[in-house]
C-alpha cells in the first residue's frame, strides 16, 4: 500500500472520493469538505491545514481518511487544552498535531473509509505505521481521531491507541407512528411539561416552517446566517462558518439540507439548520434575534423529532452538550476519540488520565439516564 497526503481535496475527483465514502454520512461528502475549503473556513490561515490521507494499491485508490494539521485545538469539541498546557510546562511543543475529524462537527461517523472487499484493519495498520514514521519528520506531536464509530473505536484500540470517552444525548426512533405516539411513552408529568412548551409557541403567535434544501431561497439562507452569527456574537466569538460555506452546500448537496424557520407576524424570528443522513437527522446550527419562550426547544428538537418520525429516520443526533435534551427524550450515549501520543511519558500519563475520566463519564451517563422522561 502507498500512502500520500494531499493539501487540497480537489487534488482528486469528486467521483473518486464519494465512490469510497458513499453519501449517507453528509459530513464526509466531497461537497461538504470542499465547501469548507472553498469558503476558507479551513486552511493554513485558520489553523486547519488540509492533510487528507489517501491509500493506494498500485494506482488504485482503495481508502481515504480526512486529516488536518492543526496549530490549535479550537472547533474540535474533544478538549485537549490541558494536554497542550502540560506540554508547554515541560518545554515541549504540542502543536502542530494531526487531527482526523470533521471540522466544527461533533457528530459520530466513520473516519476511515475503504473500498468494498478491502480489509480495514490492514489499511489502518499501514496508516498508523505512516503516522509514526512521519511524525518526527513533520514535527508532529500527536494524532487524534475524534467521534469514530464504536466499531472503529475497537479497531483503533486493538492497535494500542488511547481511547477517551465522552457523553452526548441522542434520540432513537422506536417506530413511533406520530409525535403523539412518542409522547405517550412519557410519564404524565414530563408529557404535560413538553406539551406546555409547544403551546407557548402558538400562544406567542409563532409558526414553524420546514424547508427542504432545494426549496431554500437565497433570502432565507441569508436570514438564517444572520441568526447563526448571533449565536456566536452573543458570546463574544466569531462564527466558525461563513455565508459562503452555506451557499456552497445549498448548491451542491441540497438534497441533504433541512431548514426550520420560525415566523412571527410575517417576520422570521429564529432558525435551525440540519443535515439529513441515510437514517439520521443531524441537528447542527441555530440562532434567533431575541429570546422567545421555548423557541429553541421547538425549532431545534420538536420539529426535528417530528421530521424523523414522519420520514422514518432511525436517529436524531443533535450534537454536543445539552443536558436539557434529556427531558425531551434524548438518551445519554458514550462517544469516543482515539489518541496516538509520540512522547512515551506523556502517552502513559494521558492513558492513565483517560482511564480515570472514563469512570466519571460512565457514572455521569448512568445518572443522566435516570432522568429520562419515559415511563418506567
């Protein structure tokens, strides 16, 4: 096997990339990653230098893996700032590092894609050998693989990588007939609370529109982006993504976009932007001009739940954090990341840390599950 790194995704064709990855997981599509590059949301200037890993058998592309050369740890959602600080205290450089992840997207999915009939373990073994040999030459301290699937996590673990655990909240469709059928699985108190939240929306004169990608107008996209910006600006931070990115994916992968718009007195007052995978809705971006009671819950969760039920999607992945999701029926699940650490002493220290952290994560997950609204 021959392994090479490319500095631009368009160094290979869209057809070759998507042939290996498929289209079910929207964030790995050539169109999505190309939009990030074309809009300059990622690149050398933003600390996300592209280093996508391609694997060839002779002249045939048989596997690929997204990868970036990072000079910081922002936009990852698996936080290693303390690790970087510890390196600095010991006079070592933590950056640059290699990162296999989808930028600004804490959603579980495959990270190594191989052609049908090719053994994934053999490919991963070759990639890890490449990483360990090349790291010193490239001045790389570590390699991190964020939000791989459980199956990939087990494979990474079998090669000696340190596994770190986290918790997210996700929804599973248990073949609900409609939203009422879903609510019937709640205990009486929680069901009344949720119904009251939905009534707040109508009582405030707000209606919600679900707009599929091909039907999203330029005006609606611009309005959404203003809302999205405000989510960050209210916290004093610039947004990770720019309008050019959203315009690009609206043109190139509209079949996997869903926009929820909140309307009051003929004015848009809030929006939620999601991507649709093969059997999963990925809730991603949200914003509003001013706060309305329960609007966030309606736009980001209840509308998405209805969409999943009506379209027979099995899962709703609403991203990182958010303990308020528990009361809406999003169950705590374990997430994973895998880490290769070049320095042997730090490798041991970090492995010991992740073991202790995993015990705390398991306790947290168990306690969170006890708060779910379902009937016992």
